[in-house]
């Protein structure tokens, strides 16, 4: 989908982003593996991903008909941020990884 909106497909152990223009999404997110999930937290689902070198990101999905996905990333201590995931500030994919 060049230049168009992408879609997100969720699977039990990873998320596949399809059709986003600009940077190669797969290269940006390669090397991360699912390490945390919270699928029932007040209208949101949270997914934590971590790389072997300690980099991480959390994906927050708004549940419902009009859902949105936002991201938060860091380079160490996923456990601390995961514990406060519901009060953290998230942003779009482009702003988080761009």
C-alpha cells in the first residue's frame, strides 16, 4: 500500500505491520520479541517487546470499534516502565520510531 494507510495484524507472539510508507517497518522492529502482555486493562491492551540488547517498546491498543495504536520505547529497564504502563505517555509509530 504505497503512500496509504497500513494495517496491523495481531498474532499471539508478534505484531505484523503491513503497508506503511516511509521507513521499512520490519527493519525498525526486527530483533524484538514479545515479552509482556496485558489484554484486559480498562479499554486498552498492552504488548511489551524486548531485544537481546535491552532495547524495548510497548504498544498500547485502544479497544473498540475505533481503535488506535500508540507506542513507547526505551533502551533499558522494561520491567520498571511495564509496571507503570497505564500512566506512561504514548505516541504514534512515526513519532516514536521516526
